[in-house]
């Protein structure tokens, strides 16, 4: 049995377990918690299956673990004690009698497909022979750290903002959110480009670029920024915020003269 087939079986079982959890809890947004944990599972599974035990693989595994655990915990604490995320609630109503089938295929199975594409650079790293770290590894690590800063700090600033009762009904436009409307999404994409650059250090590592390209497309064009901004459009301050602040790439905010 090939390594890829073993990993696909592991991923399939993982996805189905979380689908069952969603049925028990009656919350499809548990898929968001599973997202980061799935990467950790496949990262270390591929590391052990390949049995190369290289320094680069350990480094990558630690980076993925730090990212995945932080993200899963952040989403868990954000959702705890609240209703199901508005996106999943909307689908629950729209899908009607097809809810179970479409949830299974369009939420959990599809998420597994994207996960396997995005993790491509990690799989390339883990199956490669152990070689000394080079400048590409250091560059990738530096880029990953920048991305982690934007995602972790951006999330923390948003949590702190929402906890302050004085900010009820307001739109966060300070901190990292003054430089980009989605610092957490920017950070997630940048982290995967960092991993992709590390993969360039190994043979055929360029083939792993399907990973950062996929997450960039999803965040910019599909389930990330477009869905969130559609929900934000009704906010009275959003038009002004949109005019002065980039959606993705950070820049100094533009001052407006009213």
C-alpha cells in the first residue's frame, strides 16, 4: 500500500469522525476546529510513515503543530457557548431535506480534499532525504513567523475588541486591522507560503506549491474574504473602512478628507 493511500485512509477516517461529532453536537462549525487538527494529524502521520526523520521534517511538523493547535483552540473558545456559526446556520436552512448529504459532501469531504492539496509541501518535505538546512529554510521560517504574528495577534485583537462591551455594534479598525481588513487571513496565507518555500529546499519541492496556491485562492476568492465581507457590508462603518484599508495586503491606511 502506497504512502499516499495510507494518508488518504487516515484523512477519510478523520473526516468521518468529525462528521459524526457534528451530528451529535448538531453543529457543523466543528469542521473549523477540525481544520487545523487535520493538518497536524497528516503532518506527523506522513513523517512517521516516510521514516526519514529529517531535521527539516521536524521543523515543519513543529510549525504546523503550533499553527494548528492555536487555531483549533481559538475557534473552540470563540464558538463555546454561542449559536452555530452564521455561515453554517444559513446552509442548514438552505439545504433543507438534503442537509445531511450536503453537509457530509460539501463541508467535511470537500474540506478533506482541500486539506490534502494544501498540505502538499509538507508531504514533499517528509518524504525527502535528510539534508542540512539551507537559506531557503531560513527564509521560509522567517516568512512563516511573520504570517503567524499577523494571524495570532490579529485574532487576539479581535477577541479583546469583542469582549469590551463598549465596542458593541462597532467595527474593529485599530491595531493590525488598521493595515488590512483581514490580518488573520493574510497571516494564514503567508504561513503556508513560508512552508512552501521550505519545501523548495528538497527535491521536486516546487510541486508542493499547489498547497500555498490553493489556500491563497480559497481565502481570496471562495470561503474566506468574500463570505466575511458579504456579511460585513451591512455595517454602517464598512464603506469608509473599505475605502481606507486594503482587504488583504497590509498597507498604511489612507486618510480621508470629508
